[in-house]
């Protein structure tokens, strides 16, 4: 037995031969199909939205793609500035002698020359 597919947008229209009821998955495709039916001479073209609202042929512009604010939080773009790259640290080799200046060294007076 065939499994039923649920489509959120239903488009209906009537022409001289009868009526057509078609389902589509998203708003852009539903709007495109409704306009195609109007061009082909269908009358009384309506689109039913997922919330049950019936849109007449002059209200098709309300089927717009979702704005960025309607997206899931993970899909939204951030307006935060990108991080600056970290400053590279020079690597210290353990076998190399230290190049630090000595702090204080005692002075034993003038050295004797022979």
C-alpha cells in the first residue's frame, strides 16, 4: 500500500475542463505553480498555507521565502567581527644557553694582570 505524503502547501484552481488540486513542499514552488495556473487560464486559483490560511490569486506575493530571522539559530549569520589571528610565539630550544642578561653579579675588584 502506498504511503501518504504530507505537503504543506495546497494549490487549487478551476478551468473549463474541471478543477486541479496540487500540493507542493515549499512556498516558492507553490507561488510559482499558482502563477503558472493563472497564465494557463485557470480561474479561482487559491493557495492554502500550512497554517490553514487561504490566499487568493492577488495575495500570492505574501508567499515569500523566509527571512534570515526566521532561520534556526545555528543557520543565522553572525554580525560579530572575526577574531584576529594569535601572535606567533618564538619557540625556545631547551639545549640552547639562556640569552637573558644576568641581574647582579658581585664585583671582586680589579683583576690582576700577569
